[in-house]
C-alpha cells in the first residue's frame, strides 16, 4: 500500500476537523463517500465514517453536509438490504429522507425546490416503516440541523 497525497490531505483535514473546522469535516465525509463508491472502502464502514463527519459539519450549519449525509444514509440502507437486514435498511433509508427534508429547509430556494421534488418521489415509494423512521429522525435532528437551529 502506497501513501498518496490524498492520504496526507486526509490527515491534515482530520486535524482541522478535530478543532471544529466544518470545511474539513465535509471534505472527510466526501472522501469517505468517494472511497465507498470507488470500491476502495467497505460500504458500511466507509459510509458510517462519512455519516459521522457529515453530521459534524451539518451541526455547524453546512447545508451541503445534509445532502451528503442523506447520500451516506441511503447507501447504508441499500447495503443493509443486500445483507438481508431489512429493519436496519428501513432505518437508514428513513434517516436519509429526514436529512433531505431538513436540507430543503436550509438550502437556497432554487436548490430546495429540486430537492423537494426528489424527496416527494422517494416518499411515494417508501413503505410505512421507512416513513415512520423518517418522521422520528427528523424530530431528533431538527434541533441540530434544521432552520431553527441557525435562526
């Protein structure tokens, strides 16, 4: 295994993220997502790492972190479904929908409108368990990530 310039940047970003740098947290989350999609990182481990960094950035008011968080959660939902873990899958997909809804509150109007269209399509295809999970996760995370948190 060779150490790459990306590895050095990740170490630098980890140090910045530890001090609360939201941009570094978002970069680490994006890197985790990219590694998962490239098949370099394990679907579950890499996505969980991405979830954690995205949550930290979202809690500091970075709207793009909520969309990325939703992507990580949706991927986890798919990964757990493929493992036959349907309860965990529904839970992660519900969390994904909740993050999209919260993102629509804090993104600029033009972006939020397109996001709401996608969210409505996803909700139309979701079963009741997923929608219940989405409702519960929205209630849990709205105080930290929603518009009221940054008013």
